[in-house]
């Protein structure tokens, strides 16, 4: 009989440097991820431009918040809820 | 890009004052994301584009220019650029952050007033609304895919500053479990040779299997039965154009007659909605209540699932970019969720309706498809979107349909009767209008006098005149001469 434990190593913790969008969902899952990683790459995360990363993050968050209602159908729930 | 053989065509809109320019930007894309949604069809597209010199004029990337993302002859996304942003970064030069909205966004272009005092079918209403906008609507005028089953129900709606999109939401809701989408027309093409946008509306099909995802195809999932959509009693308040306010209640037959759980899958929970903003008859309100009851009386789910591969219903591999909303995904692995292990697709257990597909492709080679199934997960962005849609509609509204006073709330109003030279015993009457209309017919009125002179009897409500809209009140003159009664009335039992 074997037992297993799950631990998070510092290396694993560093794999996802993006802020959590909500509990249980990291920036890579679901529809909330958007194009953040590509934007950060272009904005120069490696170059140490924190301002560039934050500006890109903010702009991407704005886009994700806006698209939900601007696109056709919005976020109307089927059948009234 | 092009790892998945996608071509991103951008072209100047048909009818634009400059000549047609069409360019395939597929090779220049750094990252791409697009969605399809139900209701809605093509949702939105965002991409990051690195060009040798982004400052060169490119009319095909301008506002309202068209975009078509195609895989061979298959149209993955078709829409128009909405926010093409040119960004100059000191470290990395220029890039373009482009976003586009699906063709269905054109349904929002024209909020207008319309009323249908004569009962009309949903198909008739949509045909009339399309025909009014025929000269400028960007969608294909072919309505053959709109309600092909010809539902016979008729409606008498009043649309106050409604866009075509809101009219579609209203009618598909009133018909029951119906859905609308805007996808590419199967045969019609525009001046540039790309498919036009076609409106489709039909009953939601949750039984046909369109796509299949096996265990190896799935990157991650989150399956949550949703308490928010578990109701077994539905009450709908409505305002009939003639008979006035009313409400209907329908309940799950598995509940006990006294509301005890009985054989129902969960305890008694009531969903109540006021649809009093629009004229509805009791029959229509009952149909809506029954449609909601059918949708909510068994537990439903909010499911997010991310795929790295997908198959068609027969199990043949299918590109991820071909998956679209308003179809069903069969996940055989989830059969264990059923009360009995099912051997085939079972809606709500291992087969789910796709309400949003989100395809993402990164420069690193990462391609994935995130699906929202059965219902949206309640993120902040979903809540914000619904609030913004509601607020936008509120700002457009010019009036209200017919305000109704809450049931049981007493209404106080002013009443005055004055007649010079009445004869002795003469009966004098006045009409009383309840504003707003009461929820029920009151049992009577009580009166508080401010001034009275020469009153023999009254004021009293004339028999058989009481309605939720008002009644008649009379007094009699005690003797010949001037009669005066002023005061207030208070409704009882409404």
C-alpha cells in the first residue's frame, strides 16, 4: 500500500507568475486567460519593465471585462436566469 | 501562426468608399483568441500582430473593416474590427493589438420603437423588424434559418428603444427554450467573396451529439451542479394588455401537493420573475413559466472544460477551431455522474450544450479550446456584462409599459365631487383612476373627508364597478343646493 502527498515546490510556485483571477482558476484556464502571456512577452517582462507588464495586464483585464457585454449575445443566460 | 492552418483575412467592408483590399495576416499573428457564443454566434476575436512597419496605412485593419478567420473553406470566425490599436513600445517596437466583434454585433446598431397591437408570430415580428432596417442592416436578408419550425404562438409586444438583439432575446425567451446565433451563410457571399452573416434562430437542441471529447483530449475540467438553476416552482408576474396584471405559478408534479419534497430531486425552491415590462397574456406567461420549470426542475451544471483535441460525433479528429457554440459536446468519461451508468450520450450527465467556445493559439505553439457548457461560470466579468447590458437598455428607454402597484400595498388618492344646484336626493358620481394600476381588484375603499357640505349619504363605491384600474364613487345630496365632498380614498385588500 502506498500513500502520496501533494506539495508545491518553490519551482512549481514560480511556474505561474500571473495573478490569480479567482480562487481555483489560474490565468491559463477557462476563458479568463486572454492573451496576457503574449502581451507580457512583447511588453518585455524579461527586460524588467514592471510598468510595461502592469500596463499590459491592466489593458488585458479591461478588454476581458468589456468583451463580455460588447460581443453579440452579451452574457445573456439561456432561458432567463 | 498557421500551426493549425488558419488564415486570418482582413478586408475593407463591402460598400466602403475605397477599393477592396484583402490581406491574409495569418503569418504575422503572435497570439490569437476568438470565441463563439450562444446566444450570439461569432463572439469576439483578439490578436496581436507584429508588422514590419505598422505605420503604413492599412484600410483593411481600420474600424469596421471585416475579418474572416478561415480554415480552408470553413469559417471559424467572421466579424468586424472594433478596436484596432497601434502600440509603440520603446523596447520592442510596434505591434498591433486588434480586437473584433462577431457579425451579430450589427444587430445592436439600431435601437428603435415598435409596437405590435395585432397579435403576430415571432417570425412575423422578426421579418417586419428586418424589413424596416433592410437598407442598412449589415446582416444577410435571408431569414430562412429563423424559426424554421414556424412556432404558432403570437405576441403583442411593445418595444421601447429595443435593438434587434434585444427583440431576439425577448422572442426566444417568450417562445421557450429557443436560441439565436449569427454564423456564416452557407451559400451567400459578399463583394469580397467571403460568406455573409446569417441570423439563425431555433429551438435549443440538447440531444444531438456534435462533438466528442475522450479522456486523453481533456486538459482540465470543472463540473459544478448549480444551485442557482435549481427550481421546481416558477411564478411569473405579467401584465395582460386587456385584463391587466396577473401572475401564474407552475410547479414540478413530483413535489407533494403541500410543497413537501415528495419525489422531487430537491426541496421546494421557487423562481419568481416579473415580466410586467411587456404585454403578455396568461397563456404566454404560462408557456414561459413551463419552459423555465422544464429547464430548472432537475439539477443543471456549470461546466468549464479545456481541450487539447476534439473529435466529431463519429470519433474522427477535428481541428479545435471548428468547435462552435450552440452544439453539444459528449464526454463519455463523465458517465459516472449519472444515477445509472449510461451507455450513450445523456444530456446534463455526460453530454452538454456549448454556450461559449474560446479558442486560443499562442506563439509558443500552445493551442487550446476552453468551453463553457450548460451555463456561464459566475465570474466578475459575467456579472459586469449583465449589469452593463441592463444599464445600457435602461438609458435607451423612453417610457414604461404599465406600472403596477405591489400586491397588498394600499394606495391613497385624492377624490372630489362638487355639483351646484343639485336637487334633494340626487346621486352624483365621479370616476376614480388608480395610478399605478393595482395588482388585484380591491375589496373596497375607505374615505377620509377634508370638506363636505350637503351630503346625504356616501361616498360609496358603485356596485360592480371595482376593477384594478379604478371604480365609480357616488354621493347623494341631502337637500336641494350645492353639494361638495373632497377628501382622500384608501384602497382595501388589493
